C-alpha cells in the first residue's frame, strides 16, 4: 500500500471509523488519536489482510482492538487520558456535516426545501435519538452503532465482535426497543 492508496482508504472509511471509536470512547480527542492509530496500523499491516472479509470490516476489527488495547493500557487505567463523557463536540458535528455533504440529504437530493422550523425539529429529534443511543450499555450501543452508522450486516458484526450471530440479533433487538421506549417516554 502506498500513501495515495492509504489516503483513498481514509477518505472512504475515515468518518465511519472515527464515529465508531467515538461511540466506544465517548471522547472526541481519543477518537481522533485512535482513528489515526488505526490507519497507521492499516498502512503497516495491509500485508496481513487475507481478504476473508471486506476491507471495511477488517478496519473495524482493527479499530475495536485498538480501543480495547487502549483501555487496558496503563495510561487509561491511571486516568491520565481518561475523562468523563463528552457531549457531541464541534469535531463530531463537523464530521457529521461532512457525511451529509458527500451525498446530500434526501431533501437536498429531491430539490425541495424544509422550513426552518421543520429543519430544527428534525435536527433536534436526531440529536435526541443519538443522546439516547450514547446512554445505552456499551454492549448494546456497539452493535447498534455498527448496524446504523457502519451499516455492517449481522454476520459482519458477529465476526468483528466475536459474538454468535444470534447474540448480535438479540442485542440489536434489545437496543432498538430501549431506544423506542425512551423516545415514547419523551413524548
């Protein structure tokens, strides 16, 4: 892999990897650092990629292992890099904007416009849903994020997490119901 190929891989999967790491760590700074580490590992370990899964799933495996290794490190245990839960940072908002900028929203694609009130309510509802997702237990949050944001299949999530597909389906079901219950409680 040369630098141009690495740039292509980063442009294709960088936001997905950053979002996944952010959802695991709940810290934008850590997500930045660990995402960079994932792509450095990708660059140096591309020779170990066997092609048994797609490249995206392989990168998510590296990301997951990098986060778990980081958590086990002395720095994390002693609290030097730890910290509390961060709210969605401007970096996160910027990355989300970049996601929409690439393909445009459905409204933009259709050439229609929403009123400012409708735009605000839609954005607020999206923020409310992601706030609920961020408060889920990690084992439920992880599979839901891999399903919703990374758009991985149940089998790809199972391969990434080392869980049986049935467990992945069960966790996805429980996570969705918890989010729906919280949303109903907000109305």
